C-alpha cells in the first residue's frame, strides 16, 4: 500500500466513526449541538455518575478506555464537535475522559502534554499521543538510514507539546558493516550530545542498551514515535519480553511496512506506561514558524554573522557558513537547519496564500 493510501485509510476510519456517532447523537439530542469547544466544556458541571478512565487505543471498533473496572469499549458522543476544532482527531491515546455507563464519552480532561504533527492534507493538526511525560524519538541506522532533520522535527514537536525528549538510535548492530553510516552516526552523536539532548544507542536485536532504556521508561509514561521500520515495537518487546507484532522492511526501498496500525497505551511491568505508535513517513510540524526554527537552532548564534537577521544561507559575512567551511560546525546540523528553514519558509508562504485564498472566496 502506498503511504498516502495507508494514511488516508487509517484516518478515514477515524472520520467515519465520528460521523456515525455524531448522527446518532444528533438524532437523540439536538440541544447538545450548540457552538462549543473544549475550554467551555471544562467549565460545564460534570455529572457525578460519569466514570473516569484513560484512552488506551482508538480503532475501528471504538475507543478503549481503561478505568477502575478494567477496559471498557466507549464511543465519542456527538457533543464533542470536531469541526469546530483545529485538531484532526478530537481524542488521542492518553486522554483522560469521563464516560457514562453505556460507554458514551462525555468529557475530555485538559491535557498536560501532547505530541502532534501536521496531518497528511497539511490542513489540520493531528494528535499522536497526549498526557505523556517523554517522547522516545525512535530512529535507526542503515535500515532505515539515520535522518537528523527528522530528529529535529521531533525535538521541536516535543518541546512544543511539553514532553521531555529522548533520542533512541536503534540497530547499532548494523554499523559494523557500514563504515560510512557509522561515521555519520558518530558525527550525529557527538553533535547532538554536545547540544545536551539525551541520546541512547541501542540494538533490540543484540540486547545492547536495553537495560538503560528500561530504566529510562520506568515509572513514566512514554511515547515511541518515529518512522516505520526503525524498531519501535521490537524495542518495547526487548525491554519487557512482550510479543507486539513486528515487521520486515520493503527490500527495494528499505522502508518499514507499517506493521503497527493503531497507537496503543501499554502498562509496563515494573511501573509506567508506554505508547507504541504506527510509524509515520512524514512528520511535519503543525504551523512551523521561522521563530521555532531559530529558537531550536539557537546553537548557530554562537557564530558571529555580519547581519543580525542573517539566515545563514548565502549572506556575506555569515559566521555560520564560515564555521561550516572550516569544519567547526557539523554539516549534519547545518543541513538539518536548512531543511527546517526551508520548510518553515514554505509553510509561511502556504499559510499566507491560504489566507489570501480564504479572503477572496
Ligand atoms: N538489525 C536489526 N534489526 C532490527 C533491530 N530492531 C528491529 N529490527 C528489525 O526491524 C524491522 C522493523 O521492526 P519493528 O519493530 O516492526 O519496527 P516499528 O518501528 O515498530 O515499525 P512500524 O510498526 O511499522 O512503525 C523488523 O524486521 C525487526 O526485526 C535491531 O536492533 N537490529
Ligand atoms: Mg511497530
Ligand atoms: Zn549567518
């Protein structure tokens, strides 16, 4: 299945369920369809008979909520109006909800953190997981190759969503036969460690770094996110002796085959939770602004440029370009900066264009 087919199919399901539930709710109670949003909802006095639980997965059959009395299959009530919100999915794994005895979700509690991306259409924000302490930014070497710009996207998203980021580089067992990738990995490691980001190098296949990863996950709620095929499910399996489905890689493209299809919150033996998520091929940051990029790449400010508003692309007297030429600045870091800079500039252009389109409608 092509990536777009897959993603569309995956989220179409989400949409279909929502439409059906909205129709049902509309039929029973039209008064609930006043203009509303989550903030207003939280001010509403809640029915004390509602039960409280946490969303563990959202699939074709409905929303599984873990509560005092075990897992309950719930559904979204029509009163939660998705169209009025910017988010593509109103509910995400990790949400704390209130639901009635018949499983209708009536309220979503305020979130303390979130991991989100731009959905495939580029028009909506899509939540990946919420109420999570740390984002395990899962990448691999060789197969799929390490992509520093993707790591930076996740770092920006984690910071924005108030999640503690941890970069986990899997499949380091493959480095011994790939000297070029090994050199790139070492440069990446040196550069990002120096910037102060926590990084763990592991191999689920050979059990390298698994104990350290387990220690990192203990007692916290973490979300494993990253491309398909980097080994997210394999790592969770290696840490806890679980049997989550893992998949191969497409031979031609060395891309993952989308083995995990729904995000799932798992209770960890020894305390804590983790969310295994389906791999994504494009992780765009919702409304990425130039300021986000400049803030995230604040290390580049250490190199003095002639112009204070230098973008470090081709400006005369650019200290960043000089440092790059002299080998003082890692080309990995610089390339990642350029990728995100271009993305932010394109995003700003698209948004301006969209606004103009809307005005002329
Ligand atoms: N060589 C090597 N292969 C690994 C390692 N970890 C996982 N793999 C392989 O990588 C492939 C993908 O692993 P998965 O755990 O399914 O990857 P995933 O990130 O969960 O993928 P999605 O569920 O599609 O997002 C499988 O064939 C694994 O056996 C590792 O440390 N070394
Ligand atoms: Mg998986
Ligand atoms: Zn510059």
